[in-house]
C-alpha cells in the first residue's frame, strides 16, 4: 500500500503563478471590452472626435453615458485609452487608434478580438468535442469567427502580395526602358487594385494549403446539418463572388 505524502507548495512560486493568471484574466476582459468598443463604434467615435468627456463621446457614438463611463474607466486602467484628470477627458494615442480603430491597417487587432470572442460564444460545442473526440466541422463555428478572420488577415494578404509584386515590376520596367519601351506596369496602385491583389493572394494560399472557403447565399430557408449531402448545381449565379466581396466592404 502506497502512502500519499502531501507536498507543500512553494509560496513564492504560487504567488508568481497567481499573478500570471490574474494578468491573463485582465487581458481576457480587456479583449471583450475592446470588442464591445469596436462593435458599438465607440473607438472610431473617440478617434474621430479627439479628446472629450464621457458625455460628449456618448452623444457622438450613440451609447448610454453611464455605462460608457464605466467602460472608459476600465479601458483607461488597462492602458487602452488615455485619461486626463485635469479636464476629465478621454482620448486615443495615435498608436492606440491604429490598433483599435484603423480598419484595414495590418496592425489593427479588432479582427483578431472578434475571432477570439466567437470561440467563447460556442464554448459548449468545444467542450462536447473535447469530451467525445467527435470532431467539429467549420460550419459549427460562430459567424463572427469567419468575419474576424477576414478582418485580421486581409490587410496582411494585401501588404505581403504587394511587397512581393513590386520588385518584379521594377525589374520588368527597367528591362522595357533599356529597350526604349514604356513601362509595362504602373508604379501607382489604386486601392481597388490592391484589394483585388489581396483577394487573389488569399485564393493562392487556399490552393497551396489544400483548404478553401466558399460564399453561399440563401434563396430558400431550410436546415442543413453536418454530414448532409449537398449538390452543387452548375450554371450562372444570381450574385457572383466579387459582388459579395464588394458589398461586404461597403457595408462596413
């Protein structure tokens, strides 16, 4: 018979670990509050308005002032906004504005926040899969997961593709000029061109990884469950992929 021996914890290591966990909890709460600030438009309103009181920001963003002040206080305590006690005002630094309110900037983290929040929204499914090992189809994820992934990675796709494309255009244009010919590629890329290049890059990465995505539009409501067979009918569509892509962009 084996006799169990109680092992006394190292109090210093215990306190260190408790401090780490408390920091993680604070970060999780800051992430949720940041997502609320994104979806309510508060971060964008604060960026556009500049330093202001909670009452002024509530009017600009169209939210309740009492709850907004509590939110601002928590964000200021976490270092996500700046509070000036001299005039009781709140503001965003240029760096905070990029990370929290610059949609489309490679350093904007709101898409990542949205993707993480979506995982908490479906935590019961994750727990069931963890217990059973049954697996989980992509279709079971919350819609915010796909929107957040799109928001976070789109800017990086566009930036990386353009960075890889420009050296090639320089070389080709230099070759054309050496033969007395005009430039083959323009050196000024309009925003729609960059957007299209980023979309093409995303398709290429899907092909290389072996995974792909699809856009579906519902014409007649019904139910589809995991494992159901779906027949894809050939022929023209009522809405094409580019139209859906542009509609989502303009809706933001």
